């Protein structure tokens, strides 16, 4: 382990709202060991930005980590040439050009159909009824798994997210995760003629082994369903609770992209990325021993007071370029272009255009620290 100062948390409180504890960590001990998580946490933005690139010390290769054990060893859990090879193989499915020329139209068609289905209802839960199917339909297109429904994509994603964040070792969470990965494997096996440019197709064309194809598809689903779903619904909630910010967009003084980027900084859908210490090192006086576990706390770095002015406020006019919402270094999110297009060019503008008088109709609970988002966003129009 590392000889960092110890900071104790209440896991339930931390799951409900990690930001008060994270603020204390940044102020009192920015590199801190949390025994309840079994890891040493980096909490300041610049430390995370610098150290995440040092893969020789803080390695993504974690053969005994929950993601590798439960989902297979995907490109996110590889470094150096191994990571670069698989990232290159998957790039054609995620490139900005592919998103612009192939996927955006598909995103728009699916979103129109979802909005048409909602139009006569007078209200809905945006998480369940809008953001979930929008994200799921996008993943069906990108992965090539059209033999899964959007609801099945969402359910398997949630089960995998719960499984890889199951640091308490809850048996039921692991069982649900394993059932979800088996379902995805079966869907990939049944996809014998995937559409061009899809994730299954480009990996097979690049000659990746079946094991890697499946592991990277699971990575895309776990990283491409919950996070866009939570960002869509969460950004709508943020704008409805900050009407002056929404008016900036409607008056042309800001845009949907700014709203999405600020929300992803403010309430980071991906709040943490784990690393394995591969060799002895020292950072800011803290010694790290091999095989200990480190968490880069993106959600904390995105509220670092030394980088962002009044970081606890939602302000779509701020400069979000230092944000860690998509990570940093060689493991910067491969699906960033798809997420930005789906959320800021399709789902948010189309939703507000269709229901310009939309308003909240109930409480909006949030949960999570490794992955964080609203559990429900009830609205009427």
C-alpha cells in the first residue's frame, strides 16, 4: 500500500454524496488512503492529470481487478503497445468522422421515434423513458448488436457497472454481472454479419481475437450506456433547476455543448478510474509500493478549487477545458466524439425543442461516486 494519511468515510454517505468528503480530502490530504475502499486516492486535478500519464508506475493492467475478472481484459486495462493496438483497431467505429457521417443520422432517427412515443403522455421519467432508450439505441448502432434491445443494453450495462464497482464483494452483484456478460457474449456470437463500421465489424476486420472483441464490446456498453444516460438526464435537471443558464442557450449566448461539458465537470458521470501500482514510486512525499491500488478521482479533480472558480456551481459560461470528464493521457475516452454528438447535438436540443415548456414534477435523487447520476428525473410538459 502507500504511506499516505488515512481518511475514513461512511460508505453509505459517500455513495449518496461524495463531494463533502472529497472537498475535505483536497484541503487536508490530497493524496489519501481510504481503508473502506482499500485504495489510495488522488483528489486534486493537476496531480491526476500528471500521474495518470505515468503508466509505468500507475498501470491500467490489472489482471486481478474487478473489470478484468468479470468483463474480460479490454483495452482500458492494457498499457503501451497492447493498448495502442486495440485502440487503433476500434478507432474506425468511434472516430469523429464516423460519428458525423454514419452514426449521427441514426442517433437522430432513434431520438425522434422515442420523442414521438412520449409526445402524448404529458410527462415521464427522463432517466427511464428518454435517456435510457436514447443511449441504448445509440449503442445498438455503434456496436452492431441489433439483436439486443435498448432495454437489454441498459440492463446489462447497469449490471456490469454494479459488478465492477462492487468493492464490498456483494455476491448478488457479482452474479448479476456475470449473467450480463454472458448475455452480451451470446449476442456477439450471434452477430455473424455485422454492419460496416460497427465495433464488432472493425475489430474482426483488424484481426483481433474473439476474446478481445467481446471484452471491448462490453467496455463500450458499460462506458457508453450509463454515462450518456446519466449525463442526458442530469443535464436536463441542471438546466431546469438553473433557468437562467437555459435562457443563455435559448438566447444564443451559449450552446448545448457548453451545457453538457459543464454538467460532466460538475457531476462527473465517471467519478473514478482505478490503477495498479506497478513499481515503487514517490509522489508529493507519499511512497507507493507495488501491487497496491490507486483511484484517480475525476469527480474530485473536476471540483478542484485551485483550478475552477466556485466549482460547486453549475455555470455553462465557464472554461471547462481542464475538465477530466473524459479522462486524460493514453486512456482518454475513445467514445468522446460519439457522446458529445449524441448528447449536445441530438438528445438535448431535440428534447427541449419538442417540449419547450418542460418542467420538473418531483424530487431528483442522485447516487454513486465511482459512477454518479440521477436515479430518476420526473418531468411534465
